[in-house]
C-alpha cells in the first residue's frame, strides 16, 4: 500500500474515528486514501485553526486524542495557534501536516514552510517523516506521546513523496518503548508518607486542584479524600469540575478572577495540597507574598512543574489518580483510628468569608452574569460549556458551576480568542448526547465565525450564547482600571457591524437577539429545542460591566478589587 | 554559577535544535556546547556548560529530561569529572617574539600546528581555566584569531 494508505490504516489502528482537517496539494494522496476509509469520519472545517481547535475540543470533552490535518505551508501555519493552545493546556492532540517532497525540502519550494521548526517550541514532540516505512511507527509513537504522561500536542510532518511511496504495511504489535520517555506514574512511597503526616497535622488545609486531576481521571479519588478529611477544595480554570462546585467543601475557582474566599483561604492556609496544577501567575498573584504560611504538597506528573514557581515541602511526581489512591490507602486507617484533623475553626472562618464575599449578579439591565446564571439554571448545571476568551470566559467560570470533569472547556494557558466556536463543535461531535453551550464573546467569535458553516453542514447542535458587550471587554476593563479609561481600540461599535443574527442566518443557522432580562429564558428554551444545527443568541448586555473580584496583575492574592 | 551538563541524546535529526531551542526559549545562558557521537552510533553526547543559579539549574535539568530524544542528563561537578577543551590560536610572533611564544606554548604543552609570515598557530588542550591562562599570556603579543571547541567532559572513575 502507499504511505498515505499506511497513515490512514495506522490512524484506524489507533482507534481514530473523527478527524478535522483541510486539504491541499501535498495532502492529495492522504485525502485520497481517506476517501476509502470506512472507520474515519473527516470533518471539513472552514479554516485550519478551526480544525485544530475542534480536535482540541473533541479531546477535552472525551479524553481521547484529537486529530487534525492540514496541507503544507499556509495550512500548517494556520494550525499553529491551535497546536499551541492544546499543548499549553496539556491536551492530547495529533496534528498531521503535508510537506513538500523530500528532494525539494530546503529550497523554498511552493508552499514550503519549516513546520517542525515552527512548531518545535509549542509541541510535546514532532516528527518529519523521512522514510515511508517509518510511518506506522511514527503514528504509534505520536499517539503514545500525546496521550501519556503529561499529555500534549504532537505534529507529524509528511512529505508528499512519503505519502506516495509503496510500503509493506505492518502495524507494530507491541507499544514502542522510547529510551528517553518514561513518565513516572507511581508516587514515591516516602514522600507520600510525609504528605500523609502533614495532612494529619494541618489546621487550615486546602486542596488546590488543576487540569491534571481531570486528565488523570482522579476526580473520584479527590472527592473521596476531600470528604474523608473535610478539606476545602479550590480549582483552577482547567480544574473546574475536578471537584463538584456544588459541594459545600468547594471554594470555586481561585486566582485573578477567583472567589474572594478561595483567595483568602490560599493566603491563610497552613497546608496546600496541589494536585495536577502548576501555580501559574494567574493563580498566585504576586509570588513573594503568596501563601505565606503554607507548607506545600505538590502532586504532578511533570517533574518540571514541581518547584518551578513555588517552593515545595513535599514533592510527589506521579499520576494524580495513582498517588491519590496511595495517599487514601495510608490515610483511611489513620482517620478511622484517630479521627480527621480538627477543622472546626477553619470551616467557621471559611463560612464567614463565603457569607461576606459572595459572587453576586448585579441588578439592572441585561447583565452578562445574569445570562450565564440563566444558562446554568436552564441546563440544570449539566451542559458542557465551552468558552472563548475574555470577560465572558471569567463570568462563565464564576457562575457556571461545574459538577463533573470535562464539563467546562476553555483555553487557559494560551488564552486563545476564537477557540470557543470550533472547540464546541469538536466537543459536541465527541459527546453528541450532551447539551453543548458555547459562551462566546463578540470579539472572540469573529476570529473563527466561519466555523458556523461547519456546524450547519454537519448538523452540530451547539448553542452559541454570545455575550455581546460591544467591546473587547477584558482589555477595556484593564484600560478602565489601569489606563485612565483611555479605550484605545477596544470598541467594537456594536450595532454597526456585523449583525450577528444575520450572520448566523447567512450561514443557515438560526439567530435570535435578546436585549431584556425577560427575553433570556424563552430564547434559551427555544434554542435548546433545536437538535439539527447551531443556534446563535445575540445577548445585548451592559457594555461596561467588569469582572470582579480582581487581583490586579502583580498584586498580592488577597488584595482584590471589588472583593 | 557555571555547571557542566552531560546530555545523552538519541542521534536523530533535529535533536540539536531541540536542545538549543530549549535553552533559548527558557532564557538559560549557554557558555559552550559540544556535540559528538558516543561509543554507540545511535547515541550522541552533548556537553553543555550553562551559567545559571541553583534553582534554574534544576529547571534546566528537568526541562531537558522532558525532551523525548533526551535519554539522560548528568551534572558533572569539576571535582568529579575530567573536563577538556581545545583552543586554536593564531598569534603574532615576529622573529623577536617567536622564542618567547614558543616557550609559553611548551609550558602549556601546546603544539605549533602552523607557521605563517610573522604568525604561529598553536593548539592547546586542557580545562577551560588553563586555556584562559594561556590566552592571557599570549594576549600581549597580539592574537590574530582564536577559536575554542567548548568543553567536553566525562565523569571520573
Ligand atoms: C487571539 C487573541 N488576541 C488577543 C487577545 C487579547 N485579549 C484577551 S481578552 C480580549 C477581549 C475579548 O473580547 P470579547 O471576545 O468580546 O470578550 P469580552 O472580554 O468582551 O467578554 C482580548 C483582545 C487574546 N486573548 N487572544
Ligand atoms: Mg466583548
């Protein structure tokens, strides 16, 4: 068979059923082979960036590896933002790019770009195929690397002559072993023991859970630990749903736009149990004042994250689920014997903070927070929520309480505007039985609005709840607070262009507009009835609403504006 | 602080770019970098001298280990390793200075590898400190060109 056929056969062997992509010259052999595949369904997006985000959304919603493909040169460069987005958030993604023939690589051939060079800093690993017989191996390795350890993006660059060559196809039976790649999964026994000792001695503990808990499927173990010890839990943006935010032990999200009480807890705690989280600057605020009283137990599969930003008392390298199980096994008999650590005073303090500084929806007009709250109420908190980037993203995080992992999908590390719509398409195709709501920004959605066509033509029933504030709101907020309200180039001139309802309709999607609070419920109910394609609701909200509380950049975590 | 790292890598295309790119991207300063194959042709050894604080050294070490093609990273402290570097230097040496230059070269157990009109080209190997001392002694005569290989190192014992 040809190299291209071997590529498709290898993808089938890896269990791939869905691929998002866009063809071009050097990908003709691959697309020709794909035409015959009975197992792989290919979705033609309208932009390669859309394909990468869709594959990413699929991966985040399902836990499987997302796959996208594009042609050489501009096709590959268009994928880059999506690849970087996935990699920053440790999402398993395999991107296959076409490349010019090996004999002309390096000659500035038509549509040649150095894809492995360009993507090198934003991937977990990449390949340039130089021998067609390698293809099955490379695919197997790529899936192994993308999906194990700390997951990430892997790019496979396929020169067109590799695709055209004849090879004998044989998929390796045994998983490849790579000499330089052996993720540590089991935690170090002595460290786990030490962690257990600190846990039993803690007076003001907190569990700080990140995306790693979701990735490793450790939510059950985390909940068991938290409930057994009665420890409060705060989560990062990517950790939303790792622990049910509806639980009384939940503090919601922490950090720059986290709840006041979560941030106060971090500043007063004497023990942080960090699981699958990386003390990002949006979480810690000013580093030298962060969590001054805390000992830190840090559980992460990536050793490089441990001790990177914050000094750690007990480092535990390992898979979150495995380590939490080991920790539970140690702690259970101790708790049974001597009871859980006494947290009465701590919980009383937390209850007071919660009472004094709740998240509230402001009154008057159509408030974005109200829209999110209504989406939450009408979906009974069960929808898969996919956001763009900006204020609406933070309001979604604050007001849409996630109760299970993979329910809240958002570009955290890279903060990529334009992620939401294509990612929601990928998510919906991955979990078609779930209701999927894309909470979008009027700025962000225009970065990939062409994917409305993809949703319409593939009958992808996502609800696009557009929080239309007429501004690049998050940037405007910073200008308001830190630049004297000098709104330099953040005004989108709502009402002049585009008309989002007409835009949706032009693509064959349904469009609605809501400008009054009373209109929100009926519009959402109407939208949720639609099962055969996307619906866009243009929510005309208050223009200059701000996201509070807010820890100003470089400020200490307990120094919150509006908190 | 200078640290000598010995990095064993799979001998695959692009591996040098991966390692060099990592240093650039994460803002680690490289003093020198030397690459060559080992006793096993599929494995190369990169000897990297980095100038970083203790905390960053740990990051360098961990980030290098995250590269798929990196098999092993070892920190080689001066006292537990043999470190060598080579310098080739073309120094001005007219008839008057020539004898003195040759004497210095001999003290450093160097070799004269080329003789030009009014210049000598000299090869010296040794730890970096020795090469620096050698350079300092030659500088007054006027160095026309100089090139160093970067340190290579092996653990002792
Ligand atoms: C691709 C990209 N460009 C620029 C930014 C910087 N940025 C962050 S939030 C934001 C405004 C987003 O506007 P909108 O989508 O309308 O959301 P809002 O904040 O108004 O809710 C911008 C420009 C970004 N995150 N991503
Ligand atoms: Mg906006």
